[in-house]
């Protein structure tokens, strides 16, 4: 089953899919096409694909589409989950980069025909949704408490016309100038690990987010653990000087950056901190994350 989000990448995915569909059909691969109609629809379609016996679910869209599809697959019993495949589009494209998946229809077809499978971990989480209710969600790449939530909210209500890098960079600089840094209380595998004001706390299954920021350069999505990165109470000058290092992944040497690995992370904050999960802003802390090892099979 092919699940297409025509709204992703400012609507460019709908146009590019017209060409990509021809490439897929010419390859001889048999597929059923489904267009998403709004938030949450990709999740429902992916779950239905498993229930209907499809062997593979190919998502066509950005990180948010991939997140929804993964959540749909995770609803299913482990042995009933189809293989996940990607034709990456969208503004950020960080998940595809984290997983080493090249963009383009030809590349997607090569992965489908090649049949090479990588089994990856999935992060499970619980948090307070925007409606005030406690809710749960899986994610494939990175979740952030703090500046990431503000940035995701700002980017997602913008035109994104400048593309992923410029959109996320501009939003980061604008948000940092006015944000109130939350005071975090972070438990890692049941023990207190960090307490204090922080700009960002990222729980990472993959290395990249925010339009190319290499937040956790050592994170890999199949090692059974999550990489946790805290950027502490840095100043505006500090951010300006060190932002290039964040794109290179060399920021971990900064004295106010702390990192560890964990199977479970609990975050509380005062005030509640906004969350970013795979590029979306779904709610706030308190935030509880744990790893589900070897949960999905991905065509690479």
C-alpha cells in the first residue's frame, strides 16, 4: 500500500507524486494508492494495511507522515506489521537522512525491489496533549522538550517556502530571543540525571532533526537505547557562536551540553515545556519515553 500525503512540502508532494506514480508503475510493483485527507488519516490507513494483509507500506511525505504511518503499524501485533518503506518528501526530511534513505522515486523503487531489510527501534512516549489529556505516541527519530516545541509550532504555521534548513534556522533564532527556559527534572533509567534550566532536552532514536541539526551524532536506530542530549541555560551570544557546531555535531564538547544513553527517560518541568515529536508539536511535559527495541522492519 502507498500512503500519500498530498499536503506535505507545501503541497509539492501532490505534484511530485504524479511523476513518482508512473515510475512505480513502470517498475512492475503492484500497489494500492491511498491519499490522506487530514491529520491522523495516515495512521489509520497504515493500520488497515496490516489488517488487510499488505506486505509493505510505502509512505510518500515528510517526517510527520512517516510518524503517523509508524504509529499505525505499531498498533498491530509484531508479526502482523508490514515492512515500512519510504519515498521522502516534506520540509525537514530529517528522518530519511537519519536512516540514510535517499530521496527520489527511482531510489524508492530500488529499495522496494532490493528487499534489503533493517530492523529498527521505535521510541514510545506519553505526554500531555494540546487538549490537556494524557496521550501516547510512538516516534522514529527525535523528540525535544523546550525550544524544539516552540520551533515546530512556528514552522508548521509558516509557509515553509524557504525550505527546511532556512525555515528551521529562522524559527530557532526567533524563538530563542523570547522563550522562557523551563527548569527540567530529568530521570534516566530511574535515576536523577539532570536538574536545572535548559534550552533543549532531546531524546534521540536517530541523529538529525530541525532541518539538518546533528543533535545526537552517535545515535543509531537499532542499538536498543536512546541518546539523550541536554543543552543547558545558554545565552544568545552562546547560541550564535555555537549554532554552526550543532549542524556539524561538534556541540557535545560545550560545557553546558550533557549527553547520555538510556532505555527510559522521564521529564518534568516548570513551567510545562512544549514538545516536538518527529517535527510536530503535539503537547507538553510531563514526558515519559522508553525504547521498543527491534519494533519495525524498514526497507533500506
